[in-house]
C-alpha cells in the first residue's frame, strides 16, 4: 500500500497529528506511553490565541493509547475524553485535543513538567507540615471542582498528582481513566481505584460515589506527613479488613511533632462510613488547612518522609535505571558500528528523562536473560503490574456500562436498548 493510500485509510481526525512535533517519551502506563510534543493549534482552535502569545506553539504531553491494549473496549477512551472536555481549573490537568489513527488514540494534555508530587518532595530539602497543608488544599480545590461538575475521579493517589513546572507550586490532578460523571444520589458498584488508596466501599463492591475521593485524599495526607500509607496489607481480604476498621496508627517516631489538627483532619477523611466523611468544600474549611499559613516554618518532615517512601519506590526506579543503562550501551554500540558516528541526544537520554516502554521489547528480554537475570525479572514484574491495572480499569468500565451506571454507562445502555428495538423491528418486518 502506498503512503497516500495508507494516510487515506486513517480516521478523519488523524490529520490533526500533523500539527504535532513529537519529542521524548515522558513515561509509560498500562495502556501505552506519554510523549512530550510541540503542538501548533490551527486558526479557529480555542487555544490558537494562547499559542500565538508564546510563539505559536504549546508544549503538551500526549497520551498515546494502543487500541489493542483496550481489548475491544474503545468506548473507554471516548468516555475519558467526555469527562475531561470543558474542564478548566488550575488544579485539574487540561485536555487540549484528541484524535486517533487506525491503531492508536492520542490525547493531548497540558504538560506537567514538574514531576509527581512525592518525587518532588523526595528531591527537595525542607518540607514542613505547612507545606503539606498547602499541597492538600490544592488537591481538595481540584476535587471540589470535579464534584461540583458531578465528576468522581476514583483514583486519587500520589502518582496522579503532578506539578505544572519544576519551580512552581501549582499542583494538578491527572489520569482520568476511571473517572465518571454521576448524579448527586447515584452510586457506582465496580471495583475501581488503587489498592491502599481505595475506600472500603469500593473494595467491598458496594455503592460508591464522591466520598471515595475524600477517603483517598485522607490517605494521601497521611502518607505525605510520614512517607508510608496507613493500610499496608498485601492480601486482598486483609486490606479490606484494615480499611473497614480504619484504625489509624500515628507512630511516635514519625508523628510526635505533627500537630493534633493534622491528625484530626486525617481522621475526619478516613471514615469507614462514607456518610461520615466531609465534602471537599467542608474539608477545605478544616482548622488544619485554614491555619496552614501559620505553620510554614515548623519542623522539617522530609527526613522521615524520605526514609519511609524511598525504599518503597526503589525497585521501580532500579528497573528504569537498568533499562535506560542497557539502552545507552546499545545505542553507543550501534553508533560505533555506523561509520564512527555519534549517537544522537535522543539515543543517549538519561534514565530519569527516558522511562521504559509500556511492554518490554524482545531486545530488552534477550539482553536481560543474557546479561542480567535480575533485570529480566524486574521487567516482567513491571509488565504484570501494568496488566493488572489494565484489566482492573477495563473490567470497571465494562461493569458500569452493563449496569447503566454513570452518564457514560446510561448512554451506553440507551444505545443498546435502541439497537435492540431496531433489531426487533427488523425481525418483525421480516416475519
């Protein structure tokens, strides 16, 4: 097939891709990867004027989703786009654009180059209780905005909290893969979210709604102040029992200098009964957050945070480092064999700037087996985690569409009913 035929066979929206210049890979996930790109919005685009103020181009993060990873559930991406379209708040990542090819979906987001919340804290110097209160205020402002627009995020966790710029305190909530539009008294019943941060009603597959985001915010607050999560059971049933009991331990070694107001705030959010949790608006009025400005120069919490949080992330960073080191060596070897040329900057990207792909390639596995069995095991562990997340999200979305839960689920159910009626009508005509 010729190039023009290939292009012609693409979906209509694919032509939007020519407005992007793709750059480095920023990260990977269960469904694909995220690439940095320079986007030139065309005249008439809602963001055209903003782009003209900065030279005509906007730096974006493009989430590239492989359709085959969705296992036939392409509606899942359309649902995510629908949830994000029109949202505009300083603590919510912006969706600028979306398009698709035959094999992939492309979602262009506001670039958050400051990194994940906990990564930034671990790399900085002093981090006080007042700093933590500021972070949680930004988080709750974002949650309040979502809830005011009848959206429940359902996956509030540190990895989904990003800083817009390295030297900025502007924090945004990202990753709306399992977010849902719901009515005020509506409940969702799927198993959704991340272990350790998901509320007990989610783990028990009971009806859940907006209060799950407040539970998760409470867990994030606890972890922010000490570096470890409050519920750490590795078995599913044990984790459910821990969350149901909601027994919080404030170990003296790490919590002795944390204020009683902070502990009271955490207890208020981590309530087993969702009806007992405050709304985001109510939580923002809690004494701990209101008085945060008075605690900007209190004792440093960073030592305890780093001591507890860093080891839990060590295996992940070691995978990234090992794979990147292997690629560096392969790129250098390739360069030596091509007329003495020097590897390009993209081939020799440091580990922290060029994370691994979503799935390990044959080369990764082969080099791991030959030179580093530990790396081989680590790659497989990474891929198993991605597969677990992928299956959980797809099952949740399928479950909700089958039951007509959430705005997207109700529309899907309505479409199915319409199709069934049409089909029944056609059968009636044939008889």
